[in-house]
């Protein structure tokens, strides 16, 4: 007996079939816009560099509830390791398999179908509904959401509430929503020594030996205790590289490290503390910094309450607020003053081989998104 998929599931399958590895959108935004146009949305394509972005809006008045998401996916890795071809989605044992099923084409489909039902039942809703979609979230994130937000800010077009479809859930849809994220600060350290023969160490200076005690000190450093909203700041060394041969003392050592930090510190305070530690050890170095994003937090308010109420109405479950995990494009949106939360499917298989999501969860997610629209704009 052949079963019929739900509209949300069918749309998710259509999106997954498009091989939109960063920064290629592969026609996903056009597909979404074809559905949104029928609802009265006006779409604006914003291309920066090799990145396609979409700003679609229905309504001209505030408040503005925007759904933010990305059509790009991470590379699949060796396709031979997948049980099914990653861009040929299949439903098996109640799960939808395919690259992007959880991160985040399932969420995109769920919000589109939620809008379709909401507009049908609330054609004269208050305020505006918008979508901010990029194809550059999984990559360098330089020509995507950050530039769309700047475009909107330059013309004083404000987002009041932003719902991001990142896979936030842990065990069941809606059990966790992200109401903030830690900051991410990268350090690129180059330690300068003097190259030489291992048999004549007095004629050389080994930068690995010089930096090792400093790295140990940094790894042992206490940064903060965190707070009620954020876990403590963490320091992690991500790369150490030195040497050109077995009998050669290296002349240079490269060290990359990262802070995931909370609001008890700032990027500037961490930079200063790192320099103070390094300077104690008296070696020659250069240090460069890259700030991926500052921490942001949406405390309890209209959007958090609407999301919690929607999850409770649809599923009957209570929701945990969390700021754990990596960064998201919310780091570009929150500084404008928008309330931001992330609400999406279970994140257990994101970026993995055989990425999947429970098929029924996408319909549940669509119902939750519709209820958020009702809570805020009906």
C-alpha cells in the first residue's frame, strides 16, 4: 500500500535533492520563493560574492517575525560510507535520510508549510512575516547573513523577533531551545626560534620547547565560572605544527587555539590575558586574532514565551533553555536588538554520515512554527 507524504515531508525531500554544498544554493531559494510568492511574500535576492541570499517579507508594518535559516549543507564525505546516496533522500523505518535532513532543510520546509497554513487561516494577521535565508552559514559566513543584516540596518528595516531553524533539540522535538550562544575567539600564534641540527642544540633555539610551558599555563588557566545563562569559558588548542625533518630543530612553531566564552569575559579581556601569560615566558612570537562572534542572549520575553507556549501546546512538553553548542547566524542578528531563539529538530546526526531526522518530527516542527506565528501575529 502506497502512503502519501505530508506537504512538509515532500518539500524537505525536494530541498535535499538539491546538492547545495556551501556556498551553492542549487535552486533551493527559488523553490522556497515559488511557494512564498503564492502567499503574498515579496522576495529580494541579495547576492554577495558567490553567496545567494534571500530576504522575503509579507507585510509592511511591525512587528516583524523573521525565520532565519540556510540552504547550504556541509560536504558529504565519501559517499560509499552512506547507506543511501546523500542527495537521494529516502524514508526508511520512519526516518528521512539525506544530507541536510536535520541541518537544516527539514526546518526550512517546516516553516514554509507553517506559513502556508497560518496565512490561509489568518489572512489579515498583524505585523509582518519574513524569511532571511543564506547559502553561506556552513562556510566562512562572510557573504551571507552578516551582509543581509547590514543591508537591512542601512535602510532601517528592523527584525523584532527571529526564529532560527537550527537543530536545537536533544531527545524530542522542542525539548531544548537555544536562547543564546557563547562567543567564539580564535588565536593564531607563531613562535619564532632558530633552526639548527639536533646534535648542536646550543646553536639553535627550539620554539616548541619555548612555547610548551606557556601552552600548559594557558590550558590550566581559570577563565571564569560562567553564570546563570552560560557555562564557563573554555580554552582549546586546535593545532600545533612545527618541524621539517627528524634531525632538524624547527625554526618556527604554529599554534592555533579557540575560546568559547561567556558574558563574564570579553574578546578584549581574553586577548589581554593570553598576551600576559605568553609574555611571562620571554620568547619571540607573533599573535593574530579572529573574532567569529560575540556572545548573545535573549532573556525571557515575548519570543521565548511564544516558543515555549507553542511547544507546550503542540507536544505537551516543557522546554529547557540553553546556550550550549557552537555558533550560529544569530550572532549577526542579535546585535540589532532582535530577540533571537533557535528551535529545530534533533541534532544527533548533523554533519554525520547517514544524517537523518524522524519524518513525523518535521510535521511536529511545522505545527510548532505555526503556533509561534499564532502566538505573536494572530
